[in-house]
C-alpha cells in the first residue's frame, strides 16, 4: 500500500481498490467517489502547474537568441513537447512565447496542447529575487483549459537544487463537460537536477478555490511531507505525484488526508477520512461522468 506530493489534472469512472484485508475501507460508494474526485482535482491541478513550469524551464534554459526556434530535441522538455512547437523571443521586453498553435500540437508524450505560454523575466537568473511570470493564452492540455498567472521567484539554490516561491492567481481549469474549478495557491517549489536534467520536484504550501461541484476547498501540504513528482514517471506517462501528504478541507465535509505513496510510479493514492482509509486509483486527465454531491443542510 502506498505510504503517502502542486497543476492544475480524475474521474468518477475509476477503479476502486481495497487497501488490504486488514484495513477498514470507506463503505459508502458515494463518499468514495467524492473523495476520489477531490484527490483527483488536486492531482490534476498540481500536474498542470508542473506542465507549465516545465515548459517555462525549458524555454528559459534552452532558448537561443533566434526567433522561430523549434522547441524540440533539446533534453527532456523537447522530447515531450515535440517539433511542432515554436518559441519566439522579444528581447525588448525579455519575454519568451511558447506557441502550440490553434489547431493543437501533439507532443512526443502523446498529449495534445493548444495556445500559448508567455514568460517574462525580471532580474538576473539564479540570483535571489529573480522573477519569472507566466501568463496563459487559450492554453489547453488534452482538452482541459488552463487559465491564471503563475509567478516563480528564485529563493536560493545550486547546480543540483533550486528553490522557488511559486504563486498562482486567477487559476481556472475548464473541463469538456462544462464544469470548472478555480484555484489560488502559494507554495514552495524545489527542483532537483542531475547533469543538468531535472529529475524531481517537491512542493509544499497551501491552495484554495472552488471545486467542480461548486464547493469551496482549502488544501495544505506540510514542509515535512512535500508532494513529490518524478520526471521518469512523467516520461512514462504517469502524471500523479509519487509521494507526499495532502490535507483537503471541502465545504460541508470532514477533512480528507491524501497519501500519494512511497515513490512508486502509479496513480494509486490512499484516502483517509473519519479514521477510515481506502486505496483508490485516480486519473490525472480528469475523465469522469458528472456526479452531484449533496450539500449538508
């Protein structure tokens, strides 16, 4: 069973797994579905933020001063986004634009992206206070629309580890079934590198917003149990965090604790609510049938 990791991406059509014969499980199927959806929304939100941060990392690190450069074939980012993406630079404003096109660009990871990621830099790279502001224009990943302004401020670091303060304002995910979820967050992002390639990211901090059911929520990740994503898992197409503990408080419901596991590349999480634990599988792509939850009162 998994022991225990911020971006926006599952489903009510998910498979339910018993954690073990000696662990009591949530018996009410409706409660289980709701818990899955809450855990899945957090996974989706964190994964999409990593998607955006990763694209911005790649553009920042790999761009050469020539407009129209193809974002492909340069390290892990290029392997994922493919050769159909174009990066341009406005030297006057120190702005880079990653353009996936209006019709959609299928990356080498099989994901289809549209729209633009626009990145503006302030200050000197790898110097405390360096700021990277990311805005999105008609951006989608696999039909999920993503909005908001992402700001990463460099705190400290070395060649092998870099720490940022990461905020999201005006965050919004729009799903094909017409539902939306909003999000504001303030988290610490710590990226670890080997030979110049990012191998993992840890996040901790807080987030709040309105979920797909129209209910307010607050999420917290403690610094001692950060949410962890591994690049090797994402390369294999597994986008859920591999470890970390998240507490979720949704309007009208008791607190849920989400344990993302022991480092294994899979989409299994353990959800604990009211002292009862259940292991479930989530879908970061947020494919689901519409379900309605009842409000208390």
